[in-house]
C-alpha cells in the first residue's frame, strides 16, 4: 500500500513540473514582448528584455531537462529515456520497467 502512496506523490510532482513547463512555454512570447515594450518605454533600451528572454529560456530548458530525466517511481530509472533519446512528456509508460504513466499499481 505504501508504494501506491509514494507513486501518487511522485506523479503529482511530475504533473506539477509539466504544468509549469507548459505555462513557461506558452507565456514566453507575451512575457518577452511585454518586458521589451516596458523597458523601451521606461528605460529606452531593450537590454532588460534580453535578460528576461535569456533567463526565461534557460529556466524553460532546465525544467524540460528535469522532466526528461524524471525518475520512474517503481524502477528508479529515467521514465521516458535519456536526455539525448527521450519520448519526453509523450512517454505513456516507463521505457525501462513498463509502468504506465500515472499508475498506482505494480
């Protein structure tokens, strides 16, 4: 029984990271354009917007790598493959042990 509880906690963390990554991806253009317009209007330079864009991209890439390297709650290996060859968020089951995504059981 404790395994299913641990699985659910792990899946909740996986979902949360995925949702944050999707939000970062979708909001990238509006955030960069908004910061560019604001910095041009207030500071007369696009440099702050460039910093925002670079930091936003870096964090999005970092979180994407964390999702790709996320460990299967059952076998402990990376769920979707490796960083270089991965099914990413589209993996329906662990590529190592076959645990179905969001599964409770063994």
